[in-house]
C-alpha cells in the first residue's frame, strides 16, 4: 500500500535541500589548485592514477544510495576474493591502511582475537614483527601504529633465531627483490617457508606491484598469508583505497579492526561506500583489459616523447621496465649538461613552471632505484599516467627546454 503523503514529503525535502553544484563545475579551478601533466607515475603526492570512466560511473551511482557499511565490506570482500582467486579480501584505506590492518589481524590472531585492546595494551601482548634490515622503510610506521615492535634481521641465521613466542608476523617488502635495487639477504620463497615452519603468518607489501595483473593472485597462491596492494596505482581505483588479500580468518580479523567498529585501532581508516564500490569496479575494469595492448600504448607514448628530443646534442634515449614495482616502460633521457647547457634539476624546474605544469619521475637526476637505472644526468619520464595528447605536449616541452627555447 502506498504511503499517504509520500509525494508532498519528497517535495518538502527537495525544497529545503541545498542547491546542487553546477554540473561539471571544476573545483580545482574554483579553489585555485593547479592541474598538472603527470609524467612521473602513480605517486601519492601527485594524486596517483585517474580512474577510468567505468569506475567513475560506479562511484557516482554508489554515492546516490545509503547502505549498511559492514554488509558492503563483507560482500565486496567475498566478490573480490572470488575474482582474485584467494580466500579473503578487504577494501582498505590504501596500501598503508592495509599494512596496519594486516598487523592488527596478526596480533589479534596471536593473542586470542581480543578486540579493542590496540594499541594501548600491545606491550603486554605478543607483538613482534620480523623484518629484514634491507626491507626497512617509512611504512614501518603503518605496522607500529598498532603498538607492534619490529625485530630486524640480516642473515638467514638471524632470521631463524629471531622467532619467539612473541612473534606475530613477518613482513616482506616485495620491491626489495628488484635486481637493481637494495638486495634482500633472504629471498621471498625462503622467507615464507621459514615463517611457516614457525606457524607465523607472512605479509608481503606489493603496493606498487601491479602490473602484471597476475600478481593480484600470484603471491597468495605462493602461500603468503596476507598481501597488500594500492588501489589507486596500477589498478586505477580511488586513490584512498587499497586491497588486503589472503587467508580469510586473517582478513576477517582485519575487518574487525577497522570501521565501523568504534573500538578498532583502524577506526580512523574509514573507507567510504563510494571508495569500496570504486575499488570493486576498478578490479572488474582491470580484469577486462588486454595487458599487452596497454603496454604497447605505454611504449608508443615513450616513442613519441623520445622522437621529439632525439635531435638534442649528446642525447641518449632508452626505455626500461622495472621488474617488480611500477612494471611498465619508463623513458630514460641521458644527456651531457655541458653540451646542452642545462642540468637535470634546471630542466625539472622549467617544466614545473610551464603551463600546463609537467612533473617527471622523481628518480630523475638520482642514483638507481628499484629497477630504474638513473643518474645525475638522466631524466626519467613515466608515461603510463599520461592522458590522451599529453605525450605530445611533454615531448614538445622537453625539446623546447633542452634547446633553450623555453
């Protein structure tokens, strides 16, 4: 039976609602925020990737309806787990949020699943995480937010001796396996095997390690108990979303340690309904793509830019694809500053000052890092976040700066 007065009530709500923003209004312009050309990559400081149209539409539709947040988290996790070939999945507030929740889950697993005790009671609980010295990084803070303590090891013997009744988890930084990056003393498979010999869960940080798409199930199928990925990088979901994949009993504990639970250590790491749906839609979009075609397009963009500067004196042009993190073609432009009359830092400064402002990869002018063999005289151009037509703009701008016409 229809509700009496339903139509007038709807009209009344609409009458007092705030006026909608004009369709398509550009709030970057309204706020005076400069838009850039991202020839760097999926860096957080540059707001990572742009979502494909299919993902943006899914986010817009999700924004129109309220739902029960926990139900959405559970059902999205079930759906993602099926699509990504693992037991359990959870949409998180980025990869860093996933690391915190992985730690909280492992601490809960080792301490009788007590909710609401982190971080204040962590010191009296089992709370140690084993990490290789070469795998220490700023994201250690994501683990320490729970009150966990990191125990550092170097050699294989160190690792075997480090396990104790207080060990809750081991953490492996996947990109540390990069051939040209910091060398891991203990490899991925051996690290995992020894952790499991001690019945300790093993987490791998693979935040930037997609593509290839198979990585989304490769590490869980290797036996890693938990794996985190950034949602706003190669997956092309919302920047403030991520994925925690792995054993279901652990992803369930991770969910218990985040929103909407008020006593959860991850309560502030809220993922809105729009971002959860956006993350699911991004995975659907990604699994529909032809990976070879995408890589071919990136190589085409690199060629456009390289062709634009190939006549610059002393210029050496090459491409490199890092083996693990950011596994896509990067353009390397190496030149002699004394011949060209400009240094790498000066090129970067001039490109930033242009309209539109252009950001190149932050490895430009620096020593080799995670598979990118840069040096003081090398510009690194990340092409995979460029929008249609921007490769041509970057090529023209680089030619103008390097030939001192800009």
